[in-house]
């Protein structure tokens, strides 16, 4: 089994519970969604350029960096078969593994493994064009080590995020973040909304890498 890796690099986590911490990133090729604001479209097609690596080769690369955190991302990493084998090997090698997933694929098998990775699940809001693909059954498996992330581009998006947060009691089940679609909504507008709706426990999060480096830069 070899995994199509669109890129691998070290940087800091730009978002999620470990924002600001160093991390190894493994980006897999391919995605089953087509969000309007996607910033990794170049990696999403089935024929995007990639190197094919075994699980052992990915673990060896992560080990060679001396960095503990590993983020598996895409594209959509859960499209890859045998993801559990890879996460098991990474965790056994001493890594803390986070999977960034778009929220359309069930996480149950991985979430119930003895060696459990953490998850950052998107909920795709209306402006993404992909809300109909969201799988809220995933919320049965989330814990305090996981995150549900709402990327918002408008007031309509914010209002829907508030509905989902309350309907599934996400604040009491995991970390919850709202992030702006870069360049489409002001972070201050999100702050105003969080205050107005009394969304206690919801965190505003900005994508750090887009402020440190050029927003279009890869490998960061």
C-alpha cells in the first residue's frame, strides 16, 4: 500500500487546538468536495502530482524531523484506504496525530481505535456550496481532544454555525472554532456575532500561516 502524498513539510499549525505549535504536515492528494473558497485545489484532483509513499516511509520522514505533532490533511485524507494503519504506526513512533477532515466521511472506525488520533472536522457552511455533504453522525464520536471548525464567509454562514453548535451541543463535547474565509469577512464581524449570540466557549481563530506568509504560498 502506497499513499499519494501531494506534499510533505514542516511548519507551525495554523489552526486547530495546536495552533502555533510546530508540526509535520502530510498532505494527501484528492478530495470528494469542491468548496468555493478552497485554497488547496491544486492537490484535489485524482491526477494531481504526488509522490507515492508507504506508511513506513511517511513515518520515517516524520521521525527524521524531530517534531512530535503530525497533521494529516488534504485534499481529504480519509479517502485513503488503510489510514488506521498509518496512524497506528505514527502514534507508536511517538507522534501526536491530528487528522484534518472535511466532515463528509465517517470517522467512527478511526475514532474507536485503541491508538486514537485527534480530529479537526469542518462543518461546511452554506457559502461553501458543500453543506449538503456534511455528515453530522460524526458528532457521536467526538471528544474533548477533537475540534469542529466552521469556516464562515458571511452573516448567513455565521447564523447556520450557531444553529449547528447549539443543536449538537458541540461546546460541551469538543473544541469549537469559527474562522473567516480569508478576504471575505472581517474577523471583527465574527467577534460581534459571537458576543451578540452569547456563544460561550466558541473561539475565533485566524489562519496564522496566512498572516505570517503569503496566503498563496505552499509548504507552510
